[in-house]
C-alpha cells in the first residue's frame, strides 16, 4: 500500500489520484524531440552500423524514461521535492537527445555523462524518498547496477570508433542482464521489483502517453521533411500516405488492448510483473515507430524511382517491429494473439523480395494496405468475439 508518511511526504498517498500529473506530461515533451533526432539520424546512415547506434542510443533514452515513470509511480510529482529531481532528469534527457545523433562521434561524453548522472542521481533520490519503505532495498540494488554500468559508459565516452561501440554494447548488455535477473546483487538478493506496490492505472497511462508521443513525432518529422523538400504533387501524395500509415498504427495500438491495459495491469495477480512485461512490448513498438518515421522521411524525399534495399528495410521493417510488439501486448493483456497480426507479419515478409521494382511511395502504400487490413479485421473481430483482459500466464 502506498503511504505519504515515509520519505518525508514525497510518496503518493494511497487515496491520491493514481494518474499521470502535468509534470510527467511536460517531461514527455523532450521525447518528441529525442525520437525525431533518432529517426533523422538513422536516415542519414541506413547501415547496420547506423541501426546499432540507433538501438544503443534509443535504449539509453528508453531506460531514462521508463525508470523515471516507475519512480513517479511511487513518488508524488506535485511535491516540490519530487519536481526538484524530475526537472533535472528532464534536462539530462534533453541533453542526451541533442547529443544522440552524434553520440558515437564528438558528442559521446555529453550523452554518456548525462545518462549516468540521471540514473545514479535519480536512484539516490529514490532511496532517500523511500526511507522506511520496503522498496528502499530494491533501489539500493538498482544503484549498484547503475554504478557498475557507469564504468563502460564513461570509458566508452572517452574512446572513439570501435572501442566506444564495444564498451557501450557491453553497458547495454549488462543493463539488460540486470533487468532480466531483477537487479540481483550477490549477498543482497534481487530487487523484487515485480512485487512492488504499484499503481497499474498510472503506469498504463504513462505507456499510452509515450506511445502518443511516438506517433506525434512521426507527424512532426513528416511535416518538416515535406516543408523542406518542397510541396510538389508527388511529395504531397507521399505525405498523405505517411499520415495515413501513422493513423493506422495509432488505430491498431489503441484498439483494443491499448484501451484495456489499465484494467489488465490492475487485475493481474502480480501487477508489477505485468507492467515490466508491457514495458518491453511498448519498447518494441516505439522502436518500430522510429523506424517507420525514418521510412516516411525516405518516401517524402524520394517518392518515385528505384527503391534501394535499405529503404525497403525501413519502410517494411518499421511496421514489422511495431506489429511484433503489438502482438506481444495482445498476449500479455488477453493471453491471445489475433490472427490478423500474424498474417500481417507474414504478408509484409512476403512483400520484401517483391518490392525492388516498386517506387518507395508504392512500397509504403503496400505496407499501409496491410495495416488497413489489420485495422478492419480488429473492428470486425471485436464485434463478433469481444475480449476481456486475462491474467497473463505465469
């Protein structure tokens, strides 16, 4: 149970509204810029190296967001003391976003230093706020792991080229391992984050809000690219197609599991465990939306002509990643995956070797038609077989 008696009154009270506060919405604005930076940077380097750099920087920004969301799930953002730590975290995320496109170049020190300062500083504050609470020990274990991963992050920042890539890949791998083993520390045990007393309503709302931010950034990027490239007829048409694809992604996300996520988390046997799993599903969807945005930038700049292999990879790969994350969310909420998701993935995969002769905007239209089929199938299926949230399998 949440209480405001500990941590000098910084915690949410169990009778307080369990919703996202304006401070958290303000914090999310940084991610409109951050995701735009990442997708544009990826377009400039559509290679395996570019994909690796996108993944590393996006994971770092994601972990800043998700651990902050879990912190404000326990802390009361209306308290000045909590705002005192969230606003510096927001500034740090903003600096990371500015540095992200050149994080593997001249801006590596800024990117890594901001990330390490955020993770260690916020966790120290969380330990202070949780004084007398059972989760304080969990925060201590997380601090140990964030301190361990700080070493390769900072060491990589002061190296260039392959050494930086190797050290940061190590930092990412260690963080993923720490999450997988629930921040277990020898002699201290695990952080038991899956047993935290969380507000499912709040976390579900936060995941939905970040997804809206991701969709919003695709509209922002498409508009800026269209304005910069010129409003010729073919580019206007490509912009309309890009907008339609964004609308279809939004529709597929919110219908129907996205709407029921709050009820699924609050009714689960272990709400924190389900919340952590849905975090992974949303991460995959956000990665997909970033790649979709990169593909939309390509089709607006080059609507006609030959479609290069790298362009095909982002135009079709973005929807594939998004649908995979969305199918995962289906499984978590309903313990069932809609056939339309699986069929859509198969059709997109089948299209890949056939699109070489098509223009980029035509490839985007093909992807949009697949997404439209899924959206229509969802609407029909929910009328015939209405589903309710189900506890996920243990």
